[in-house]
């Protein structure tokens, strides 16, 4: 059908009094703040995925994030001011100060209020330290800082004071000991002298082929040791089958209360993990690697930056993958793989809906091999000694080795390398020197805050993947917290639920509202068990990620295994 075309007359643009906008809508950028941000960033890239890194630089320099600096950073990075603000306000370690607001004190002391630290006297520290340190020092409670074996812990600036007392914290403040002292590690040279990176060279040279390496990993039965427990060799094969380019993300954001194994291994032998990481990258054909390290591990970050610099200056192989170290900012949720990937991309760490899975669409939309630190730490040993060596260990019908982070009421807490399938009683007796004097074993958390609570009478269950699920618990990252007759499961559940309330990312209503409601309900002298059961079911069925799905575990376990405490 023919239609009559009506021409539209083009009018000349005439001058008006309306001025063209010289800057985007929103807060005008202060020239002085812009100059400070530019000087601080120097020649570093302004790409969007470096937003969190640049926020850290400002926070470290000025002790807070002024609105003027946020506006200046937004202009420098060509981002909307709202985007910069929403990212900065998402993470607990950033202190935003609005116009006319009062900046926090120059020095902050964070007292860990995780369960192990609470049992060791953290509440007493939080009550007394503000008066002792005075108004010039900010004292705040902080979620688990990953040093449960050294409880209680207070972090003065960026310096952890272990087995903290008021006197020790006061001394650190007065002496301005705000940076963690260097520890002793197997550095790049020492690692090479001991045969380090020889296996990687054999892989790259062709002495070891990809198929045999992946097959050995599959035969070992090694599963992801960050909590999910997905078979590692199978993951390599899946990601390698995806169309390139492929990326790799390494998760060292062990924020689960009770977990500290990755930190302990990293503080001793970082290159064993780095070699395993590079072998995995070779096997899956990965060109770029991102390491995500939790912000609480300040000493590890300084050390790892130095060792990565040595590695890059003297690469053991040609065409070594690019390696980037990214810093977390105090968000437990970023231990979830997709939330971690969002954070690496410079965004709020909010879990993604699945599918697609990270192996298919991960970092920057590319297939991504995601691994926990400890998983990669075992790669060299398994490939050198064989999959059968790893499976030769085990107890009570289970196979392999596990690194148990043990804290609480035992004589010798710490990371205990033990056979998979060991029971809690065997772990306490054989590896921890028994219970503290005068205390009787009462209960335990087999998998940190999320893994539930079991009574001492259930002390013969093998501690491994898939063995605890029938009891409403799971092993997770093997964070074992031991309770005595000085403790109650009710108080442990209250501590855990306060943690989940604090750490919920807020993306989904069942988790955001559910954790807050549950925390409120269990603080009452008498629990409404029926209401709590309904709330638990809704959270499990409707939450997007594992935080909301597992948060009810401590409550459900108290109801099921410790009913006498509710009587």
C-alpha cells in the first residue's frame, strides 16, 4: 500500500540563552579533590574493574572516603557517581563521609566478634577498650578475621594482635604498631632451590601431557576445598571444553567463621600454591589469572605482591599467564564464586542467578576456572606422587586428606592435616591434645557458621564431604569449632545468626529479611519453634545463594539436637 509522504521541514538551530551542560548531572567535582585523586592513582589504568582497588587507595591514604573524592573518582573513571557510591557503600571496609560529616578517627581497632573469639573473651575487650584507648581511637566489632586459632584477635590498623588482651592492644596503639610484621616464608629463590616449578616446566615442555595430568587429578578424587566440593579434575575438563579465551579466578576470601587454613598455608609456602595455579592454567589453556585475597590478610597481601613481582621478573616458563592480585573489602558474600567474580569486575559482590554457570559465563563473560587456594595447593603433590597416593589416605571408609581449621575449647587449636573421614573425637584426641583443662566436650560446628551444630554424643560421624548431610550439617571448608560445657548451642546460634544478618548482601528478600527476623526471634527467652521452622523453609527454598539457604542450619540444629536448652 502506497502512503503519501509528508516532508518534515528542517529548522535552523537558533541561538538561545540556554547553556550547554558542561558536566554530568550530580555533585560538582571539587578541583582540589580531583587533583588529589589524580596524584594518588598516578599512571594506573582507570578501567572500570579497578574501581575497588582505587577505592582502597583513597581509604588507605585519607582514612575514609569523602564525598568529594568519590565524585572525583567517578569523573576520572568515567563512571556514574551513583555507581561509585553504591559499590563503596556495599563493602564494610570503606568509610563514606558525606558533606559536612565527621570523619572517623585516624586509627581503628577492630575486635573480632566471631564465635571462637567471643568464647575467648572478645566481648570483654569490646567493653573495656574504648575507655582505655580514648576518643582518638575508634573501637568497633568486626566479623571473623580468619585467625580463630589465635583468639581473641584485635586488629590495630592493619596489624593483628593475637591472643589479645587490653594491655597488648594498648601497647600496640601507643607504639603505633599498625602494620603487620613480616613472617618467615619459603620465598621464590628457596622454593626453586628445593625443586619448585620443575613440574610446571615438565608440563610446558611436553614431558607431561594435558590428558594424563587431568586424568591424574580425576583419579585423586580431589574436590574443591573452599566448601562446594566439586571434583577438581572434572572442573578442569569442563572448562577446557568451553570455547576460549578462558580466564581463571582464585578464591582466597575465606570468610567462613572458623576457617583459616588458606591463610596458614599461604603464610608458609606461597609458591606451592602458585605453581599449582600455573599448572591448572596450562592444563585448561588459560591466559589470564585473577587472585582474590580477603582484605583482612594484610600481611599476606604485602608478601604475595612481593613474591608475584619476583615470579614475573624471572618467569619459570615462557608466555606465562598474566596474573592480577585483587583485594577484597570486607564482604563475606564474596566467598561465593559468582559474587567474587562480580567483585573482581569492580562491582558489588552480589551472587548471580544460575544458569549460566561460572564455567560457561564467568569473569567478563568468559568461561572461567574458579578454584579455592587449598585445592591448587595440593596439585603439585598429587601430580608428583600420583592420584593413588592421595586416595591412600583416609579413615572410616573415606579417601584423601583434609586440612581442618580447629578452634574453640581445645588445648592445641590450629590447622590439622588429617585423613578424610576422621571423627571429631579422633581429631580432638589425636591432633588437638584434648579439651582444655577443666572443660568437657559438649558440641561442635563441623563446617563453620553454615555447617550446623552437633552434640558431643554424635562424635563418631566421619568428617568429610557427603557424610554430614543426613544430619542437617555439612563439612564445607572443614572449619571445626569445639564447644565445651562452658558454652551453649543457643548462644552459638545467636552469634552465627547475627553474623549472617550482618553479611547478607540484601539482594533477595528471603535472606535479607529472613536473617534479620531469625536473629530477632532467637534472642527471645522462649523460641517460637513453629515460626522458626516456617522461616527456615522459606529461606532454604527461596534464597538465591548458599548464605540464605544455609543460614538456618544453626537454628535447626539447636531445635533438633539441643532441645533441653529451649525447655
